[in-house]
């Protein structure tokens, strides 16, 4: 009972089971958490709210996400619905988030609406998606929030969404004002290994700084500290085979001299049979035009599973190249390094030396099949109807978080006079994992495992005509969250406008499955509004947005009050 009273008095604590330090939420303080894994962040938010409200506390959540969907996927769904019904938890959802991005909300507006909805009376305030709500998160804004938290004796937690593919991290951009936060931490996941990184955090017993805790998802769907026996030990005993290298003969070209100190094997199946009880040896595997990728991938996984994190596995491309998604899979399966085919022989030898002493840092998948399912998403290809397209993109993004693969979404506005089927007939998608769809004026093209630098080459290969003949410009979405926002907007417009399914029209066209062999110029339809002298009427001035009064259309909508518990 004492523990529950303490939780309520302190404004709660972040839900990471078995972790006692660096998780307290003290009243009168503001905290910052940067997340790089959406599923982990959702577990942290709902677990924190559930624990606080279940112990008699109260909380308010402001979010830019689809709260109804997020609650439905949570382990605490029933408890959350019950808490919104008894008003211990208030859920406020930002309306028209895309308009909010262009016209950022200010602190005074948010605090005014908190009082309007009764959220200001709660012990803990969590703002999820703070990077969307506030334009310039500066020192003056933070001081306003801090003054509000101290005057109300509440704790405020800002959660910033950070994509692993963003060039500048949130914490880096906020570093000059990080001292104004009572706590700064990052929730990170790379290749399945989750970490809670505490930069600084004021706790009951003082400040905690520069700490990293390995965490995991427990069997009951909550975040928990990874048991010590499951984590890689920081100090390891010496290994007698640290300098020993086993290599396949195919890793060397015909004019390259075989290193005399290396042990050679002919086939990849001979590696495990020869290295015996290796602890920290190095295994060098060659990927040649004759190599079977599946066999090599499974061998890498079996070696890592059998010999543990200290074994070094180096894969060298020899007159052949791995695809981006295949490289990601190799790292997911246990490879320490992939040496590109362009790297010279002397630099290849240097890289094998530099890998000495490394420890494989990531959690290995439970099985080879699971790793393949998480990495190689090759079941979708070509044109997809709008609903299936949105589902496929969302699923692919979720898998991309696990393996840290970059994707690209292009929104291509059609040239004047062209309809979606006209442009899609010239689109010849051959690579599994790439797919497209369309609304009434744009083509949406999703490229899996594609970097920004590869977009121009990909477009040239996909379309039988120059892209400039088909589209006015290119709109690129590169980060995971940028892509998801564009897809959410596409899906929302489809519900209201009902974009047509073009599958039948494209299937009946002979050139849908292969690129056109003859180049045809796209001819624009005549403009009916053209003047007799060939001129065109000037378009009307664009409509201007005017904010509505709060009483008519609040920016924050209380979905806990607008919906019954069963409909959340």
C-alpha cells in the first residue's frame, strides 16, 4: 500500500519492469524521451499510464497518433478503456495533424485547451509526438512548460518520434537546451536489441547520467530489464583462438596470394566441421556468382547460433554483389562485416584484422525462418489497390524498423492531361518488394530497401518513358514517419473520395507486364478554358486557411469522452 501511495505522490514512473533507477517522474519537472521504435514506445506509454491510474493516480495523454488503434494493440486495452470511463485517464487526440504541421500549435493554445477538457487537473501529462505540435522547441517554450509543471505540481513527459533514417537526431538538435529537462533518455532498437539510454535523469536518490540498460519485451507484453545472464558480459575471459582465421578458398581471386597464416576450407559446409570448439576465431566466407544465397545465409545463422557472439563472421563479395536487403539479412543473421566487391585485396586483409576483438552486439532471432520473414519482404509486387497498398506499406515499415532498412515513398503528380492508368502502363516493376498505387491525380510508388541516392536510377529502370514526360515533379518521403504520414493521408482521402481499383484496367493492357518497346510521346488533352489566342485563363487565388474559434472546433479532441469504453 505504501508503494502505491508513493507512485501517486510522485506522479508515477516509466514502466520498465525490474528497472529501479532512471524512470521516476517527479512532480514539477519536465522530461524528454526520444523513441526510435514505435512498438516499444507504445508499450512504454500504455504501461506507464496503466500503472499510474491502477494505483489511484490520474493522467492525461495528448497524441498525434491513432489512439483507438494503438489502444486496441496494447496489452492493457481493457484497463485503459476502464480508466477512460472513470475519468482517471483523459485521452486527447490532435485533429487534422497535417494542418497542424503547417500551422504549429503554441504552448498557450495547448494549455488553454487542457483546461477546457479538464486534462490540466491530472497528475501526469504525456505529450506524444511533441515534434509535430511545436515548431521551434526552444528554451523560452521549455521555461513556460516548466513554470506550468511547477505551478500545478504535475510531471510533464515529452515523447519525440525519431526515425533511424533521419539525418539529425532529436537529442542532438535539443542538446543546447537539454539542461532544462529533468531527464533525457532514448528508447532505441537496432536489429532486435532494445536499449534504454539515459543521458541524465533526476531520480529520488540523485541524478543518473550516462547509463545504458538492455531491455526486452516480456511474455505479458510489457517492457522489462533484460536479465543479466541474457546480456553479453562486458568483461570476457581471453580466448586462445583470437587470431585464428578460417577462410573459404573462393574468397581469393586468381591473382591474389593466399594468406599463409589462414586455415583454408573448400566449402561452407566444411567450416563448422573444421573450426571445432572455436570461441573467438574469425570465419571468412565468399559470395561468388556461383554461390547460393540461402545456403550461405543459413550457414551464417548456424555459426552464430552455435558459437556465440565472440566468433567473427566476415562475408566478402567476389565478382558478385549482394542486394541491400540481403546485406541487412546477413547482419541480422550474425555477420560482423560485409566486404564490398570494390574493396581492394590489401584493404580486405586490413578489414579482417580490424574486426578482431569485436563482439556481435545484436539479439539473434529465434530461428532462421523468423529472420527471413522479418527482413526479406518479397510477397508484394506491382500495382496494389489503395487499401492493400496502405496495408503493405505499413507492414513493410514495421519490418524495416527491426532491420534498420531505408525505404522510399514517391508521390508523383501526373502531367497535365494524363490519368493514372496512362502513367501506370509505362511502369514495369520487376523487383519484389516494390509496389505502387494511385489516387485521382498522383501515382504512389514504394521502393523497399532503397536509398535516396538510388531513386533516380530506379525511376529510369521502372518507367519506359522519361519521368518528366509523365509527372510534374517528384515528392520524396524518406523517413519512416514521413512515409507513414503520407500513407495515413492517402488512406484518409480514399475513405472519403474512394479512389478506383485499376487492377482490371492494367491487367487488360498488354504492356503492363513489360516495358513498351516503342517510345510514345504523351499528348495533353486540350484545355477547354483556353482563350482564342492560345492563352490560358489565370487560376484563381489559392484559398486561405482561417483558424476557427475553440468553441466551434477545438484542436484537441477528447476521444475518451466522445466514445464509449467499448468503442475506443
